[in-house]
C-alpha cells in the first residue's frame, strides 16, 4: 500500500524558490540585440526599450526575496554592449535551515563591454546565503562590476546580529585566473563587523571593479573622493582598478558608489538607480 504521508524534507523542498536565467546578446546591424533566452522558476529578466547601441537587462525575482534553501542561477553571455541591473534591492531573509544559494556566471567576448550593476543586497538578521560570481573575459573585453551588501536595515532599526554570508569571486581573462577572493562572515556577524580590522562598525560594504583599469581611472575617482561619506580604498594593479567602500550608513554608501559609476561607466547609470 502506497503511503500518502509527506516528509518534512519533501515539504521544505516543495516550498523553496528556485530560479534560473540564461541568455546571451550579440551585435546585429551595429546594435546589441538579444539572441537566446531561457528562464525558469521565479527568476525573470526583462529588456527595456532598445537603446541606440547597448542593451539593458533587468532581473526580477517574482518570489519577492530569497530565503533558506532557495537557489538562483544566472548565466549571462555578452557579445556586444550589455548593462545588467535589478528592478529593486534583493532581500535575503532569515533562515533556520540551509544556506540560500546564488550562482552568477558572467562572460564577455571579444570587444564586448559588460556592466554588472545590481542594486543592493540586503541581509536580514539570521540570513544565510552563499553567493558565487564567476567572470570570464576575453583579453580585449571590458567590465564594470558593482556590488553593495547591506547587513540589516539600520534605517528601520534592524541589526543583523547572527547569520552567514559567503561571497566567492573568481575572474579569468583569456582563461587565466587574475583575481580571486572569498568573503566569509558567520556566527556573530554584528560583533565581527564591529572590529576595527573588519568594518569598524560599518553595516554596508561595496565594491566597484573596473577592467581594464589603471592609475588614470584611479585618479578620476579620487577627484570626487573628498565628497565621499564612506570609508574608501582605491587602487589599480594587474590591469584592473577597484574602489572598495565601508560605511555605517547604506544610503551614504549608495550615493558614493553612484558618483564612482558616473565617472567610470561609459553608458551612465541604469535608470532604476535614479528612482
């Protein structure tokens, strides 16, 4: 006799959000156009009105956020001029179970120009998420990548005290690994962020990665650094430039990051950043 009893594990799995998007763009008649697109689950990508040369892609998570055990996979292949952003800040909610998984694969072919500019990722108290970003560039491709992570919603009086955040980045140019880092925060995150050597009490961190990048780009960013409200480090090495931010106010960090993007982005800020 077949049992109709559903285990708690099956119930949990059935209520997890899973989403995947895979797409590529190419150059057609002098303009960037979408070629192939595959979507599944609660993750969608939309392409606003066509632009003169480049193309914008906007990700939408119809699940309304990310919770325990959720998994989202993004695979974007740029063969022309592509800017990617999100419709809103992504929220990672508390978890009493396994980590949520976010896997991002970005590729830019010969002469391609890729801008990965999502809005903030906000971690609620006791959120657990492991994110992986893998970047593969052709030697003459260019990349502008921006990521902002906010630990708790300070404006709402919320603090992220416990949780787990693992962020693994790997970048290859012509197949050669040129950049690798992993950020790992777990357990008492509030106490760790309070340490001077970690964040000095900051609740938001941000990174802008520019490829190719040199001292000229660093100098361009430093021209506005006196107006930054966040702590910032700016440098260039191995053919790319980077600006890193740490702030006690997420809105202040976002404003600082917008100034950086305005100075280094050839296509300007996504319109959604200006709303």
